[in-house]
C-alpha cells in the first residue's frame, strides 16, 4: 500500500504541474477531474495504511469498491 500511495502521489504532482500550464479548456477540465479522483484514491490508500488494512475482504476495502465481479458460471446456476 505504501508503494501505491507513493505512485498516486507522484501522479498527482505530475497532473498538478500539467494543469498549471496553459491547457485548452476541455483538457483542463479532464485533468481536474482526474486529480479529484486521484486525491480520493490517495486518501483511501493512506487510510488503509493508517488502519493497517491488507486483506481484500476487509469491510473498509470493500466499501470503496464501485463494481463487483459476478462469475458467469455462478450466475447461470440460479
């Protein structure tokens, strides 16, 4: 998780530097949206580090998922 935090933080710095330059309006808005998503991701990963969450089955981790995997073979059984 610490490596993931450093990766996201580095990407944020790159995006912030990019948005400080003159960008076309649409590209500027796209970069701002990516920054917003990455800040949330960085904060979640930081929270996982603080709480020492390493299990994928942890409620704190699962609460951040936006999608879930449904195995087609399992769903055909119902």
